[in-house]
């Protein structure tokens, strides 16, 4: 492996308003420009958009710089993956058709340079959050998605934007660490380790950059978010490390 693999999540573009989102989008473009020459693969691991719903003929306005940049990167031979997050699970084929991006619905298990990875946005895993686990089933249900798709975008996106206005990022809440025993994704990762060995677990969703040693042989990395942290992870073929951009 001569080039690196990069991981980032939770840009929440669109939140809390157009102006602040644009500033964040510019920062993300600067980051992509900075990593591009050393990047073999890029994993965008969910909640890239604060809300994204793809109608059959229509997509939400905005985010054109990111879309253009990602298309240029895949055109240049960089492989890009887009994981569905809990805010942008309604992607269909637009990212694949227009930008050559591979969309991942749930977990992705892979091996790179002899290291095994377990990747997932992180929503709906581990103990607790029962309310969301039910909502997730509704949101991911094809009939519910079809019903939403026939609501005119003016109404559908209006409801969605109102909903995302009440989210964690819209209120700029910086998440706090309450100890490893309360980290539900670390608990989930440890459960997975009972079945099989993975060198690295990479999740988003938690909005807190974390590097947790699970058993001396496996590590859980949380990618944080780009409102307060600008955090991302890089795998150089030997090690997975958490880093911060313009911090
Ligand atoms: Mn998120």
C-alpha cells in the first residue's frame, strides 16, 4: 500500500443554515484538496447531509462544490464509498450514476493490507435507543419511502428541514465522554469480537472523536463530526489514526 485510506462522517451539510453550511463545505473541500494526492480510498461514513432525500427525478438543492469535488476525485481513480447515515439514508442511485460512488446501506467488512475493518455509520447498534430502532425500520421501509416520495418536495422537504432543525448538530451540542462502559458502540464492538476478530471498528454517529482500545488487539475509532472537531481517520497501511483538520 503506497497511498492512504481516509474516513470521515457527520458533516451534516445544510445545518444549521445555508451560510454556516457553506463555510463547512468550503473547509471540507480544503481537506479533500489536502488529502487527494495521498488518497487511494475515501470512506464517507454517514450523515454527510443533514437531510437528503432523493426523488426519482429530483434531488435537494445545494452542496454542489462537494458533489463536483467527489466526482473529480472518482474521475481521477480514487474509490469513494458513501454510507447511509440516519440523516441521509434516502439515497438511491444519484451518487453512483453521477459521481461513481459506491453506496453502502449497513455495515461493510473489509481487509486492507492484512488488517480487518468493521465499518458502519453506527446508528441503531448496541444497547438502548429503542425509539430510534423502531423509527429506523419505518424510515428504511420501501413502502414508507414511496409514500414520502409522492408528497410534493415543498411539503416533504419542509417537514424534513423542520425535523432536522431539532437535531443535535443544529443546536451545536458538543458531545461528552461518560466513560467506556457507557459507550454503546464500544459495547457493540466487543460483542462482535466474540464472533470474529477485527483490527479496527470505525463508526460515526456518536459525534465525539474517540480511540478506544477494546482488548489490546482491536481498536474502536469514532470519527467525531465537522461542526466542532473536523476529525477524520487515516489508515497508512500499518496503523489507523485519528486526526484533526485545521485544528
Ligand atoms: Mn450525525
